[in-house]
């Protein structure tokens, strides 16, 4: 049986940049390069009896795209993903601030 963790490491050696920046697309003379925030994790192990196992997972959030028209280059954010991330963040920050303010009043 081959070493699962080493095989997985070899397969994901170039995963970082390829996962964050997508392939360039040309649409009507406009160049688009998609951008995402991603993370992944892998693990594995073996016991004395020779049993081994492993697993992994990952997540990706599309942030937007770099758009180039002629000499103009700009970043266009993906509003839907920003709202999906911002709503829980604002909720947690609001709860934390309310508890801090309540503790300071006492």
C-alpha cells in the first residue's frame, strides 16, 4: 500500500496559486482573471499494526475578478460573497460590542 499522505502532497504541490487565481478568460476584448480566497487541510496517520488512513477538505470563497480593458486594470468585487461573509461578521462583532459595553456599565 502506498503512502497516502505523500501521494496527496505531490498532487497538491501547485494547488495554492491555481486555487486562488483562475484561468484568464477573454470576452469581447476584455480580459478577466477570477480571484478567490481558499484554504485546505489534509491529515493522515498510521498505527503499529500497519493500518493507515487520511483525509482532507477545503473551502473557497469567490472574491471577484481582475478586469483589463486596454490599459485599464481594475478589481471588481463579487458583492454576493462579500455580503455572505459580512453578515455573520457584523453579527459577531455587534454581539461582542454589546457585551463589552454591558460589562463596562457595571
